[in-house]
């Protein structure tokens, strides 16, 4: 069996101040940028018309765009879909005159009429047409938000039952970090918010939590051994013990998602990009966010035990100068 990074003794928690600064520098500007300009939403959320067209010969995209502009369909998005013969046309601005006065179905007819006048009826075929009204789009946006919140609450309930509250709070805050970081990433990359992206966010939440729970489960096992070591050392040991599994799992998932991002086409690429970042931020938070936070919670609210609770809480505090704390007995509840 392949064994990598076996019996490592890396002091991960020692870098908690540096990693905190790094993650804040990534998340805060992204959220500020988001507050100023918001997201770009797909037609599922804004309402509009989507038409997939296959041309006989590869067209000049600039000609397609100018044709639609001249037909009064302003601001339409034109994206290659798979081959250079397939294109997706999105007319999604709900404030446009076309959508307000004639409806999304009429917009689809106007797009087809404009393309026929420019390229001819035999030059293309319409593969599919989708229309979503603004009211339906608003309902989908609300339901997508509810889906994220419900999954978050269900996760919190599971962690409260599976672990003691200290572990649960640390895992939930680490997951919140992943969500905020992913929202900032989506804004930085200007990804369009669609149902596929929402699905990617929900999948990322589960993936990140799985990694954190695996580490915390190892922490709990090590605490039950009642060895005379500090919680600081126990956390570092647990992360190091799960490191080979994490590297192999994350590398495999990352390679698969990278292939989807590069070769999966327009439909799968947003999902793959969100998940690629989710693998990175999930790994980061399970090592550099959740364990230091658990250490802080134990220092701030030490658990009551038969002996040595006060000394354990002092030894659990993050070191100020990077030095390791003195050994003390740490047990689980």
C-alpha cells in the first residue's frame, strides 16, 4: 500500500495568526466588492430567455451580437456551447423593453427572426429554448437561499448530536468561513450565479464538513486515550495522522474537478470551478481554522473534569511567541 507523509510532526497550529490574516485579506475585500456591485445572475434567477442554437458553419460571434443589437435585443449574452458550431444566447435583463412589453416567449421569436434575416433559415437550427419569468426567478433565488440555510442548520444539528458543543461550534464556524470564502471567490471570478453554482456551493459545504469531522473524530479518539499531552499537541497530532488520507483524497478530487473545468464545457465548468475552490478552502479551514478555534474555545470555556481542568485550559491557549505549551493532561468529557 502506498504510504506518503507517514508519521509527520508538522506544527500546523503555530501558523494560526498568519493564516488568519491571509484568509481575512481574501474574504473581506471580496465581500466589500460584492456589497458594491452584487452578483451576475443567470436567467433562472432574473427571468429571461435562453436559446441554444447550432449553426451549419461557425459564425462570427461579433456578427451574431450586432444582429441581435440591431433587432432591439440589447445586452444579450452569447457564449460558445461545446463545439464552435453551438452557441447559447441569453437575453436576461428583466428591465429591457422587450421583456416588459412582449414577454420572454416573444423575445425567443425575435431572436430567431433576427438570425434568419442575417444568416438564413437553413444556416442554423434551434436546439432548445427556455423561458423564465421574473416572478419565477425571484422564487428560485429565495428557495436557493433557503436550501443553503436549511443545509447549514441540519449540519449544526448533526454536529451537536455527534460531538460535544465545542467541536460543533468550531466545525460550523469553519464551514461559515468556507461559504464566505467561496462567495468572495465567485465575485472575484465573476461567475454567473445559476442553479448549477448553487449546487456546487451545497456540495462544497458537505465536502468541507466531511474533512473537518474526520480530523475532529481523530482528535476525540486521541483525547480518550487520556495521554498526558496538551490539547495543542493533540490537535497537531490528529491533523498529522489524517494528513496522508487528506492528501490522497484531495489530490484525486482536485484532478477530477480540474478535468471537468477544462473539458466539461460551459454547463459543468461553473460547478467544477466552485468545487475546485471548495477543495482548497475546505482543506485550509479543516487545518488552519477549525483546530485553532477549538483550542480557543477550550481555553475560553474549559470543560470540567476530574483533575487538572485549570492547568489544561491554560495549556490550551494559543502560544503568543510560537513556543509550545507545557504538557498537561487533557481528557475528553
